[in-house]
C-alpha cells in the first residue's frame, strides 16, 4: 500500500511539473517579436556591413568571430558621444588593416587572425536600442560575387536589396535598429 501511495505522489508531481513547464513561454523575455538581421557582403576582399536602416547615435560596434568557441575573438569599434549615424560601413579587408569609417577601431583583431576562416560573425551596436545579428562567413564569402553590389546577406532572410529590406522590415524580420513593433 505504501508503494502505491508513493507511486501516486511521484506521478502527481511529474504531472504538475509537466503542466507548469508546458504552459511556460520558452521565448526569452526581451527577445524581439521578429528575427533581427544586418546585411553583409564581400567586395574586392572587403567585408561590408549594411544595417538595413540607419542607426542613429552609434557609439560602438562589436564583431565577435566564432562566438562561444575556443577560436572566439572580437573586434571593437567606437565613436565619441553623441555617436554617429551608421548604415553602411567597410569593416575588414582580407589583405591589410581595416578600412576607415565613421567609427574607429578600438580593439583590433590579432595580427595573425584570418577572419575569412571563421565560421560566423555576431554583430552588435552600442548606443541606440538595437538588436544583434549573426551571419555565416563562408556563405558571405562564397555567394557575394553571385549577387548585385546593392544586395547583402541578411542572415536567414537571404540576399536582399533596398526594396526587399523596405518591404520586409517589420513584416518578416527587423533590421538591427528598427524598434520592435510589438
């Protein structure tokens, strides 16, 4: 009889746990309602960024290569307050120092680091309220030449030009500096 009572308590506890966890929202509390993305492409050996829409008041930009792995490394860019407007920027060259731009390199990549061998880049903006984005390096390197110069790889959204971004932003994805509509 004690075994049956114990079994019933265990079964009820398991059912309670399943009910409580099954009813929980597994989405992160501050996650955007749509997937965020930024555009990347490589032209003439230079990694280029397009935020998709202007980001005003940018005081920093961070690129993390191979985030969460032993090979992880980052490059940090900064601008003095009140920040700059950022929409397009040349980020990295395959054959030398990083190009100049509206932000200046605060923390460069290690001298012997080859960013073209990284698996992914996580991108984030400091200053305005913004979302981060991630892109597959091999895909950007492999596919850039196959797309017109005005098209950028927006992560899982694929290759988009200005009209695609204007049409899809806030409908199927968010550019990194677009406020969440929800």
